[in-house]
C-alpha cells in the first residue's frame, strides 16, 4: 500500500509540475554529463500547454523549459520552447509580459511536418518550431519572486501563453547553483 501511495504522489507531481514546490523542481532538474549541441547542460522539467482546434490537425501544443550552460551563474539562462500547430504559418517574434515589457525570441528551427486538404475545401499544414528566449540574471531574480506570464506575439496576433511559476524558476536556480 505504501508503494501505491508513493507512486501516486510521484506521478501526481510529474503531471502538475507547474504547481510543484521549488524543492521538487530542484530534484527534477536534469544535469547532462556533457552539454548538448546548443551548449546547455541544465534542463528544468518540461511544462506543457495545449488547446484543441477542430480543424488543422487537432491540438496546438507548446512545450517549454528553462535551460542553462554547464557553469551557469544565473546568466545565459534560456527559455526553450517547442510549438506544434496547424493552419497558417506563424512567426514568433517577441513575447510580452503583464507589464508590457517585450522580449525578443530567437528562432532555432521551423518546418512544415505535413500538408493536406481538409473537407475538400481547405488546404493546411502542420508546423513545428523551436525557439529560445534569453533571460538575464535580473529577470530570473524577479521571476523567482513573482513568477512570469508571457504571451508570444507577432504584430497584433496573439499566440501561445507561457507561464513560469516562481517556484519553478527558484527550483531551477537552486539546482544550477548547488553544483
């Protein structure tokens, strides 16, 4: 019975990592023995958002996480995010926070996965993209106290909502500083 309770507790945390306390985020932060091809060695747990659209391949998804190089001192931390969506091609240029501050997004990769005709009337494609947003040390310190809500945009078009809870950021910073 204790095993079942422990399993439920761990899987519950994994499903609601957005609501997890900082010490859980610290424990789930991944450290690679060698940096990946982008130079990152630290990865916070991945967060996920999605919403269903009746046309264009169903769900639009957004997976995102914090990442840092091996010897991170709070600088050079990036928010990495992957998008998958159907419909017209999107251009992710900036994000804006609740105060209206803009942050420039860097495109790492973007491509059409497949295209098809819907209901013999509409032709559309499924796209995937990878992007990054660099966060300064002062950004991270502020986010670790209050959290951060971002909206990715292009011109007047609003896209995905990104939520970085304060405990998520604090747990990640604890992990990279404990090394």
